[in-house]
C-alpha cells in the first residue's frame, strides 16, 4: 500500500505567517500615527508592503483588523508574578505594566481607542471584555496567592483590588503623562499593599486552629 502526500487544494489561500505579522506591525504603527478615525486599509497595506487583498483575505474590515490585533496584543501572557510577598508581586507587576504602557505605540494607541470606544459600541464592548478578562486573570492569581500566604483576608475583592493596582499607573501614564521612576513604583507598591490590607512586607502567619 502506498501513502499519498497531502496537497493543498487547488485555489486554496495559503496565509503566510510573516505577512500576517507584517500587517499587524503596520497596523499598530499606523494606528499610533493617525488614530482609528483616520486609519485606512490602504495606508496599512503601504506600510506593510503588501496589497489590500492580502489584508482582506485575513480581515473583512478595518474594525475587525484593529480589534483582532489589539485583542491579541492585550491577551499576551504576563510573566509569573510570585515573589513570595504581595508587595514584591506588586512591584514586579508595576514594572511590567509600566514598561508596556510607556511603549511609544501603546501610549498613543490606548488613549485613542478608549476615546473611540465612547463613540463605537463594538469597540467599547470588545475592549470591556478584554480588559475584564485580563483583570480577572491578574487579580485572581495575585490576590489568591496573597490570601493563601495570610497577607490578605479571604474576602478581598479581586476586581476592586485590580482597580486599585492598575488605576494609578494608567492615570500617570495615559492621562497625566508623567514618567515613572523605580522609586515611584516601589513607593506605589508599598502604598497599594497597605491599602489592600497587607501592612507588612512579610506574610502574616495564620493562627493555628484551636483543638478542643
């Protein structure tokens, strides 16, 4: 019995990964340069060095291209945040988020998309879903570990905690546009840890159960 090699059906579109990556890079650069309102498929194609057809094979519209690319970027995994203390976890998280938000592309794209979301329900709904999922991912793991260590009470609300964690960074970078220093981030980590109820840098020991 002979085995036959599978072939791509005649006429089937083969979407090359390098072209897809080039389009996504060009989209982010163009979005940062002109904003969503002035963004065009033609401009993205020119920047990527591809035809408009190459883009339309992958995405049906400008909106789909933007949302798929932004969702993929926002969904990238964070490094493991487990330093042994809540303050240490916060300090590491702040370093990672500050680096991401201070990137020239992110600092231009995020405020523009949030403003566009106020006018476009589809963008608003997608961003809300992505941000909520990321919030639950970050808050769930970080707060759960702090509770297990005895640093935070079991009833700590992870959603409220993440608002307290991320809010100051977004305000400083996206609204006030003030640079972040290592000293500021370290001070912020201590302040947020204390605000969440972890008064000490070291985990508190759980009380031993009373044996009757």
